[in-house]
C-alpha cells in the first residue's frame, strides 16, 4: 500500500513520511506497522498496516488535485455563512471535517472561517481551527505543487485579500 520514504497524509495530523515498515509482536500476535513521522511536529506514529485505510492514511494529493483545491478556494458560491448557528456547533462540524483527512474538507473549513471572520470575530477555538486548517492545507499543497509553504500561504492570502484587509477603526 505505502512504501518507505513515501509522503502520506494522516487525518488531523497532516503530512508525514513513512520511515519504515516494521513487524512487532503485541499480545502474542504479530502485526505490521507503518512508522510515520509527521513533518510539521516531528511526532512518530505507528499505524497498523491492516488498519491504515480505516484510520484515513492516504497518499499525498496530486499536483492536479492541489490545483483544483486552490481553484475551489476562489469559488464562494458554496459559502454557507454565519447562519446563526452557534460557534459550538460550527466548531464540532469543522473539527470533524479536519479529522476526515479529505483535503477538500480542510479547504472548506479554511474558506468558511476566513469568510465568517470577515463579519464577526472568530472565537478562540475557531481561530485554532483556522490555524490548523491553514497548516494542513498549505503543507500538503506545497509538497504536491513543488512550492514553498509560504508561497502557498501567499496564494491563499491573495485569494482572500478582500477578507483579510484590516477593518477600519470605528
């Protein structure tokens, strides 16, 4: 399924590299594990080979998929906006999307939070989710598109320049 040195994505953790595949005996049973080091924080994960798909371990997106994700950020027609839904419900919904491991879901959370932040102050939890979504998205896109992570952040900032403008003091 995955090979040593391959870049993979672990949901909510982000991009990692398969350092090795090893067999360990646990409770008398032998099992194979992917040893994955997460690039952003240097954490090492042991992912059972048999369970890798169930936990959402997936290959890095392709350059084509990455370009499509960037294009999707430009489309605001799917923006649900701040519909009176309380921040707690939004927080749970967005957390689930980040845990899904689906890059389109991560992009959705980033876009929604940036656009919501245009009209109201984000809660502390929402700001943390925005930081997490930004980190997850920019690192994977940078690697997929062979760019620097800051270049991807700059592209996102350009897409949302109208939203990210400082608000005039009232």
